[in-house]
C-alpha cells in the first residue's frame, strides 16, 4: 500500500472522529429547542457538552490540516469550489463558540434567549451542511482539466446532496439525544430516550435510502458491507435505547456514524473528488497527493502526536463523566 493510500485512510479516520464527537455536540445544540422545555433544561443540555465541545473541534482542524498537507490539490479544489457552504460552517462555528461563552455573561432573559437561539441555529446548519458537502464529494462535481471547480452554488444542492444533509442532521440529532440520555438525570433522561426512538427510526430510513443511492452510483462490496453495518447499528441503537440501555445505545449510534463515514469514503476511493465533466479530470489519492517525502514526515508526526491527543481527550471525558440534572444548575447570578 502506498503512502497516499494510507493518508487517504488517515483522513477518513479523522473525519470519523470529528463526526462522532462533534456529531452529538451538534445534536445536543439542536435539542436545546426540540427537547428542553425551559431555560433550566436548556442549561442542563448546554452543560453536558460545555467541558468538551471545543476539544471536539480539534478533530476538524486536524482533518482540514491533514488534507491540506497530504492532498493539497484536493484541499484547494474543495475549499474553492465549496467556498460558500464551508464559509457558512465556519461562521456558525465561530458564533457557536461565542454563544457558549457569552450566554451567561448577563442575566437578562432577552440576552440569554438570543444566545440560546444562536446556539440552536449554529448547531443545526453545520449538521446539515456537512452532509451536503460530503454527498457532493462522493457523487462528483464539475472539475475541469486544470483541477478547478467549474460549477456554481446551485450545483451543490441537488437531490442527493440535500438527502445527505438530512441524513447527517437526523443522525447527529439522534446521536445527541442518546448522549443526553446518557449524561442527564431527572425528567430530561426518559424524554431524551423517547425522542431518540423516533429520531432513530427516521434516521435509519433516510440513511438506508442515502447509502443505497450511494451504492448504486459508485459503491463496491466494501462500501456495501459498511452500509449494512450502519443501518443495522442504527436499528440496534433504537432497540437497546427502548430497553433503557443508554450506554449501549450511544455506542451503537457512534458505530453507525463511523460506518456511514466509512461507506462514503470506501465508495469514493481511489478518487478524492470525482469530476462529473470527465472521469479523466477526477482528483485521485495519487494525483492529488503531496510528495512521498512530505507524506513520510507527516506519518512520523502523526504517529507521535495522535496517541497523546487521544489520551488527553479521553481523560477529559473521564473527568466530566457524571450525570447532571436541573438540581445541579445554580440560579442566575
């Protein structure tokens, strides 16, 4: 296996880690309006992800940075062609971070309500737009012979891409509902479990349709296997959640996230950005990669740094592992 193939797999793993962690993070943000009944419950939901949300975003920085270093042509075409959707995601992440920090700076209801609404919107939009982006990457976009994106904004919002956006939105919200059930106590916990059942069934149906469409377009036996695992994990998560096994349900929803990302990357390989104009103009893991020397240096750096980052982040989750409820929320001061 060549180094560029290994780094294609590494990029897939980094995106999997990001969607697993930031996925429930986005989901909890969406649930602040779908599940929480009052400000106290919204504060409980926000506090479940308060210690970890910024650490989760490290995976996005690593995935984007790894793509830039390992596949510069892929990075250039992706970020120029998908400029507006990715800019919208970036703005949402900035505003979302500000909402976490500034929501409690003042006690006025109007002030806190505005930031809580901002948190909801800036969780919902990225959850949808990431599905749109990756659906377009897998299906292919107009890339010309000079590796430039030759389409317009409307080309990024076809039926397949919109379905991909709905899949990631429902998948992340389902993942977030299970995380909420796992991390809360009191009345929020059973309501989160009940909502997760409905979200999980809807997500399983949408995911099955989306992955079947993907399989018909560019899938192989490996992507088919990952697709089957993804749908089975979703249905399993719904079943064990209904039985009250929140830990297993969250683990299975995480497995569904990982299997869905794996199915997309397996269907994409060996391309990294197929051209819908001419297959000969497609960007591949080989023709979009950096030099072998660059990839070797990156491999050593990743091998040394990645375990440290994962151990530190795992320790953070261990420290903040306890459940919280409205009784743990102090009055405004």
